[in-house]
C-alpha cells in the first residue's frame, strides 16, 4: 500500500517535472498580451509568419499540412523537444492554389489528400517523403461561390470512403436554405471510394444529406467511440424579435447532432431550423414564454413567418448552445471521446467582443455531459486576456489538429500563428478530466508566472505555464520527501 502511494507520488512528480521543466529556447512571443491558459494545460506559441492558417492535419510522418487561405497547402516539419517545446523545421508549399480556403483531409493510409475551394472538392495523391502531390482531380463540384465560402471536409474513420462536406449559406438570412434541392446550409456525405474517373458529384443532388437548415456549420467531427457526427454552427446576425433588436445576445451558436453513418436512420437528415428558426441564448427577449436556452424561436427577418410553437415542433433543436456570435470554426475529439475542443473565432456583430478562445466540452457515452440548456458546457482552455481589444490585438482560433502524442495544435488565422497545447495533469490523476474546474473563466494566473527561478525566464521563452503548477510541484516534492524518502535512499 505504502509502496503504491510512493510509486504514484514519484510517477506524478516525474510527470510534473517533465511537463514543467522544459527549457525551450528560441520560441516566438506573441505581439499581443500573452494568452490565459486554464489550469491543467500548458500552451506554447510555436509557429508564426503564416498567411491566414485555417484547417490543418498531421501526415503519417508527423508533418503538419496547413491550409493557408488564399495561398494553398503548406507542409511544415516540426522540431520536437518534447512537451510543448516544438518549433518549425522546414516549411514547403505543397499545393499552390489561391482558391483553397479551409477544408483539408487525409485518407487513413496517408496517401490521398483532400482540399476544398468554395465550389469544388479535390483529391490528390500525396507522397509524404517526396513532399509532393500528383493526380489532382475534382470529386465534388457545383457548390456556391458567394457568402460563406469554407467547405469543411471530414473523412469518416468508422465508415471508410465517406467524405462529409459542409456548405454554408450565401448570405446572412438565405431563403435558398428552405429548398433542400439548393444544397445550401447542409452537410452531405459522399462515397468517394471507387468513384469512376469521369464522375464528378454535384453537391446539391448527389450524396446523402445528413442535415439541413444549418446556416454555416464550419466545424464537423465524428465522435470516436460511437461514430456520432456533431457539427458547430455559426448562427445569424442582426436579428430582431417583435420589434426589439436582440442581436447582442441572440441567437446562440449551436452544436448539433446528426446521428451515425452506419446505416442507422436515427437523427438522420433532419432540418435544424435556419432560416425560419434560430436557437435562444440570451433569455431577455420579448415574449420569452416557457422557452429556455437552446429553444428554437421565431424572429422578424426569417423568410417564412412561423410561431415559436412551429419552431419547437418542426425543427431539430441544438444539442448545446453557445454564446451569440462567438463563431465556432472547428471541433476535434480526443481519442477517448471524453473531450471535444471547439475553436471560437470571435464576434463582430456584438458591442462587447465575445469568443476569441479555445474551449473544451465534456462528453460521455457519445454525448455531451451537460444538458441542452446549459450555458457553461464550453469551458475556456486558451483565451485572450482582454477580449475588449479584439479582434485587433488578439489571437483568433481557427483550425485544430491532434498529433500522435495527443497534443492539440491550433491555428490563429488573423495572426498567422500556430499554438500547441498539452494537458499537464497525470493520466488518471486527480482533476484529470481535462475540463478545467468551475465551468467559468480560468483562474490560473497564466501568461505571467512560470516555473523556475525567475519570471523573466517565462517571459523570454514565452512559455505560458499556469502559476499554480508550481504549487503542484512544491506539494509533490514535499509528499515525496515524506512518503518516499526512504525508498529513494535505498534506490
Ligand atoms: C448544380 O446544382 C443546381 C442546384 O443548386 C442544379 O440545378 C444543377 O443541375 C446542378 N448542376 C450540375 C452540373 O449538376
Ligand atoms: C462505398 O462504395 C463502395 C463501392 O461501391 C462500397 O463497397 C462501400 O460499401 C460504400 N461505403 C459506404 C459507407 O456506403
Ligand atoms: C449505429 O451506431 C450506433 C452507435 O454506436 C448504434 O446505436 C446503432 O445501433 C448502430 N446502427 C446500426 C444499423 O448498426
């Protein structure tokens, strides 16, 4: 028993030491106030100087493939000194195409790369040794050129060959979204295995429709345990209800559930409300009635006037709702399916800027653990110190990718940067849920304090280590010397 405790204490100490004691030289420093990092995480800015980096994915050699919007796809090798101490090695432009703007995917064997413009989805044969692509072909075409132009790609790992493509609306309130044949504001799945060479799918008429009435669902992910498909939606701007301008707090952004790709028809092909109905975030609206956060409501600008009752009856409500205008752009699950990270790009249609952070949502058994009317499901992990100075002096989260060591990488398109994050809590240890406690803003004094003899060290290395991790270290050392002193002396 005592020996177990000792071993656990030693393991925890080694883990903490490894996480905390990295001396990381020549890392870049942000030009804006250092980000706030939640307890239980380390974060490090590692790459700068990119041009609007958006979606990204790791290849099988551990290189990052990053879509630089309006430029193409860039291949970046990483020099890895462990933990969050990484830096860019060699940077190579893999694909030159000004039309590529966000979407990127890689086949499970790493040999086929996929990328999207607003109108088309391409495939390429990818050689990760030569760092080259060949045999470009168009798989899907006939998508819209206006308005929301990202076409997020998701290749199912549960149903190989199924490529999901999300197409947003062509304007804020787009009446075309009420016609299923328009392909507007939908997520569709295309079977791209054995597609004949001369065949190009037409977005609106081919594929299987997973969901519609989705204004602009930029983030799409497959929950790794059950294979459930979730998306995060950017909802409408400038909305009023019953003569009252409610746009500051409404509508909420949405997380929607789209069922499974295994042939089950549960939750398949639903209409999620847009443009007729939107989801409630702020409850200070006229004639609230019995509605609560996440209820679908009617509003003035909607194409076809419907009642709140129609909204509730006819459309699928979100699984979770997020603060208005925070603009979720990506969602990625950890491999256990217990955490979903969501990048909130940040608002423009709000007096007091909101979003501008990376947050995490707890999942269990394939669904979020929080109820549908929760306002605290998305817990900040990496935030700007003062969103009052955003977007000018802030990072703006866009794409997310996990590497093979479960480190999470995040692009910030406005600043041309990539961050890396790593959880510092030992696996199975106390507080190892990955969701920072409290369900509110992070309490750690991150961005200023650092581990080591001086704060200058933290400032010059740009390592954003939560200050209370030092206390973890101190208390672990004390525990170790009390419990394990004899053990160490013998060893
Ligand atoms: C493109 O999609 C539209 C519907 O948005 C459809 O009417 C048209 O036939 C499609 N074109 C092709 C070439 O498939
Ligand atoms: C995709 O098409 C291939 C070839 O027709 C077929 O074998 C496979 O089962 C299909 N996959 C799915 C998920 O429908
Ligand atoms: C599809 O997967 C879900 C989640 O694992 C499961 O509940 C369902 O029974 C499956 N359906 C089919 C047809 O395999």
